[in-house]
């Protein structure tokens, strides 16, 4: 995220709302399973019914910020969870 902010300042990106995503979809379940694998811990899950209007997956499309700056995401979701877990353990 910090890299995107620097790129926006260096490239004089206009004020606006920008997604800083990977343009890749991940379900909540995928993220939980990945977190369990990375941390080696079992997370207690309470699954409920899908609510009306809830999407099966979400995608943060970063096309706009990429078109207006030289920013590109460097990390995938696995890397992000790993980095967060390492920070937490320090």
C-alpha cells in the first residue's frame, strides 16, 4: 500500500478513489484456509447462511491506479498473510 501511495505522489495521480487490489478473487473460506496453513493454527469457524446480496467472492480491481501510475502489486494474498503473521509473532 505504501508503494502505491509513493507511486501516486511521484506520478501526480489525480485525487480519487482507487482500489489497490490484485485483480484476483479469493473467497473468505480460501483466506481462512490459507491463514490456517501459514500459521499452523486451526481457526474456529462459525458458518452461517449466505445473506441475500452477499457475493461469492470479491475482486479489488486496480486497473485505474495502474493506468495512472507505475504501481503494480508485488505480493499475492499468501505473501500478505505470511508477512502479517511474521509481524504479529515478532
